[in-house]
């Protein structure tokens, strides 16, 4: 999906550059207009760390300098738009299974994905959501669950 420059300018610099150059496109299934979606995300925290959720808890694999397992047939992960998005899930059980909970250095965050924060793509079969956050996205509505 080709995006207008004004929209590309809302993304963090690395994603913005790749979208503007045409090197990368968001999938046609990405939605920019949607109702808030309740979602769950795993965040890294020490056992006794219960500080509030912030933007650092919502960094993409690219921002974390991590390389996820490549989807079958993908040679260069930097060409996959999901590499620049943030993973969330529609239900807690999906996250717990995927992340093999409980884990001592991980905690569960819950909140709402909102269109003001950026476009999203939901896979209802896997209950996975990829959220491409705008540079100024507000994630303070998310909180840690016990």
C-alpha cells in the first residue's frame, strides 16, 4: 500500500525513509481507521519492577536490534513491514501460550490499540495484531496485569 508523504512523516525515521523510498510498503490489509481494540503485550521487567508502561515497552524488533524467526520464504527480514511493527494479541491465552508463561522476567500488559497511535493489521485466525506506531504514539493507557 502506497502512502502519502504526510502520513509517512508520522512514523519513526527508519520506517518513514523506507516507506517514502518505496523500499517498503505496509500490507493492503493494514487499517488506519478502526475502533479501539483491546490487546495484550508481553513486556520485559524484573520480578519486582511494576513501573508504568511507556514507549520503550513498545519497541519493534528493528528498534530492539533483534532478529525474529523469518517467515517461510522471507530472505531479508528488513523487507518485511512486520519487522517495524509491534506485536500484540487479542486474548491473554494466546500470549501465554506463545510466550510460554509464566516467565520471571516478563509481565503482561493490557490496553487499547487506537488509530491515533498508528495503523494495525489483525489476523483473526492467530489472534495476532501488528501495530505500526506513529512516532508520537501514546501507549500510557496500557497497564501491567497481575
